[in-house]
């Protein structure tokens, strides 16, 4: 009671319990929370998982999916006998129906691969690809690899050519798996140029213009079918039909 | 029961999307077929299994001189006499697009190639020379979106801490100790 009486006469303390205390502690609280936040952030950053590694093989398979590529599951004879299937016609090309330029290139595994030597064993499917550089650059090779048994059944030799060095291709093989057909190194795209899929640039510092290219060469060394462009050719069935026709193994309709 | 406008619109959108997907899947370059009939060459131009009418044909002989020209009819066909020498070229124009000239040869009683997928500007002379790096490069180290978000949070928190400290240091004394000043 006595205290109450004393206090009635004194002015009420304006800031001690209100704005003043808040003004003191609010910044401290903000600083503390922010410091704690940054500490947690740094710890999370340090403990974060390593970023996912780029998987070119998976990207190439996704590219094949996008192109509606399906591995040929039917037996070869059934595929060739299907009268409903219409093979994609050849494109025009200066080499079409003429002799395929001969060449010899180094294989990934070190040996030499010569077109004229291979043609002694049978027709050849020659694929020019961009190298292990992007998904669609190599997707055709992944597609061919899935159907390679059908090509072998027809006695065809398949070879892929790019400017990649053999050492580099070996590294990619170790990373993503090797293909079951020869992969050749064409330094400077010299062979690609002969086949009209590479045009060197006249300007210094520029490499030139490269295209995807697929060539079917008869055992007589004649270019029977070609396809070039910015997209890989993934219709293996067409290649099998054309080879069977050239080899006289297409079923009579 | 009449369908609601929203549902009708959705059905239309779905139909348009299906059409777009379908047309993309079937989109392939036109084709030209050639056959030799009684000393005349019959050229048939098709696109997506439909005849291409009014396609302009220019026939060049083996030396590259203009031999004949004309247009395909409503069945996509056009005929011209076989140029002498056995080899010739056909240039086809559909709409505003002039396709790469097709080199043809008479072999026995046939024209080869009998069927051609038309290509556009694949002649090396016609393609722009652009640098297309063909060598493998290791992917540059990149910051993933989640890492980037985390870095932003850390940065923001650190900025708050610094700002808070500045505010605290620069705060006027009279506000800090308002109670003692007033007493």
C-alpha cells in the first residue's frame, strides 16, 4: 500500500518495458538469427552432394527415344518380307551410283581399317558422326549397336568415322561402353570431306561445316544409298532393306 | 447436355496438340520417283504420301544446260523426254523452296536412283560455314539450381547479419537507454 502511494506520484517509466527494450534487443535478435542462418547455410553448402555427372550415353539413348527409335526385335527375314514397310529413299549426292572414295584410317584399338580391304568381305555401311561431343552426335552409333546382329546376318561391315582421336574415343568407351563395330579416327575430317559431309572453312580459326552422313557401299565399291544432314539417320530398317536388295537377298514379293 | 465452354476449349486444345504432334511425326521431306516409259521420263513428286501438284521441274542435261522445264499435274506427275547422253539432273521447286538438284543416270531400261528423298541446301557451296567444334570438351563446372538457391540464402542471411550489426552500432544512445535518460 505504501509503495502504491509512492509510485502514484512518480512518472511512469516510458521505455524500460516497452519500445526502448525492443529497440535494443530486436537488432540483436535479427543479427543472431541471420548469423545462425548463414552458419546453417554454410554447413549445408559444405555437406551438399556432388552435382550429377553428365552421362552422354543416357543422353544419346534419350535422343534415340525422341526420334522414335526402336531396336529391331523381329527376325531379319520377317523384317525384309514385310511388304507394308517402305524404305526411306536415298538422297541425291555427287557420289551416288559412283565409286566410293577409298581410304585407310586408324581404328580405336590401334589397327588400320581400309575400305577396299573390307569391301572384299562384303558391303559396307559408313557412318560419319560428329564425335563424342553431344547427345545426337553419337546417338546413331548407339542405335546401330542395338541392331548390329541384323547387319552381321546380312554380311555387312559397319564402321563409324569422326575426327575424334583414338585415345579420346577409348576414354569414352571406358566411360560409356564400346561399340561392337569399328570406330575410326579421321584427323582433320579429310575422309569426311571426300564424302561431302565436311566443308573446311576458308576463314582461319573456323573448323568448317560438318554433317551427319550415312553411306551404303556395295561390295563392288559403288555408293548405293546416302543420307546427309543435321540429324543422324536412325532408320536401320531402311539400311537393311537396301543392303538385302543390293545383295539379291530381298524376299520375292 | 451441352458441354461447358471450358471443356469444349480443352477438347479443341487437345485436338490441336494431337494434330501438331501427328504432323511433326509424319513430317518428312518430299520424295521424287523417276521411271522411264517409252523414251520419256516420268517424274512423280509426293509429300507425306500425297501428290505435290504444280511443282516446278527444270531438267538439265549432262553438261548442266537447261534441257526442259514444266510443272507437275494434280497427280504430282510431270513427263519430259530423256536427255541424250544418259545422265542428267532435275531441279524441283515446291512453293518457294528449290530443292537440291537430283543427279540421275539411265542404266539399262531404268532411271537410277528410282526414288529420291529431296534434300535442301546440302551442297557444300550452299551451306553457311559455321564453326562447329567437333572435339570433346569436359563440361564446365556448373552450379546446380539447388546449390545456387543455397548460396542465395547464405548471402541473404549474411547481408542481414551485416545490416543488423550496422543498425545496432549506429543506433542513437537516447533510444537505447531511453529509460535512464528520462529518469
